[in-house]
């Protein structure tokens, strides 16, 4: 009986380690390659197609103006009336926070006012790379 329990235990440890290894292999190269291959020009096209219904670069519309948003604290475009949730979020927009925001705004900041998301990771990376480029030049 002792023996059997031990072998079940070591089998379970083996499965857990294999799972960790496999998910590591599966997740990390994908996450990093999305950024490594991010393309600001493709991001610009996606931005114009997906975001400009509500956002412009230099004017507040239904959403706040987005030029310079990368590296800025969330909720700080002068003259735009943000949701209380976004305004008090204390977030700074960078690769990680923008990726979460564009993937699922409500899970990053519950009760925010942006009813939109981008499901595709590569597209998010492209859009973020475009926003970043606008902030750094
Ligand atoms: C349906 C309209 C709509 C669309 C489409 C939309 N947004 Fe928004 N966005 C908003 C609104 C409204 C807010 C302000 C939310 C709040 O106050 O909670 C916002 C806020 C933001 C913010 C935070 C800005 C700040 O000053 O803190 C970012 C970044 C952002 N949007 C990026 C994007 C990007 C990139 C896209 C395209 C992929 C996009 N949004 C598409 C409506 C939209």
C-alpha cells in the first residue's frame, strides 16, 4: 500500500512538472514573440480601423485623446470626463497594462466606461507598439 501511494504521488509530481514545463514552453515564446514582432505600421492601420470610432489622437471624443497615452498615468487627459473607476485607478499605461486593458478592460478596471476589446494578442501588440511610437517621438 505504501509503495502504491508513493508511486501515485511521484506520478502526480511528474504530471505537474510536465504541465508546468509545457505551459512554460507554450506561453513564454508566444508572449515575447508578439512583442518582438510587433509592428507599429500594422498597429496604425488597426488603430484607424478599430479605435477611431471613439478615439482621436488629438481631440477628446467619446473616448479620451490618445496621443502620448503610452507612459502617461491613466485618466489624465485634460477636459475628458472619465469614469470614477478609471480616474482613480492609479495605473500607468505601459506594455503590460495596455495589453490587459485592450484584452479585457473590465477585468483590469471594473466599472470603466470603455465597451470594447481586442481579442487577438498580435493585434494588441501592434496597436501598443503604435501608441508607444507616438509617445516617444
Ligand atoms: C466604443 C468606444 C471605444 C472604442 C471603440 C475604443 N475605446 Fe478606448 N476608451 C473609450 C472610453 C469611453 C474611454 C474612457 C473610459 C473610462 O473613462 O472609464 C476609453 C479609454 C481608453 C484608454 C485610457 C486612456 C486614458 O487617458 O487613461 C485607452 C488607452 C484606450 N481607451 C485605448 C483604446 C484603443 C487602443 C482602442 C482601439 C483598439 C480603443 N480604446 C477603442 C471608448 C472606446
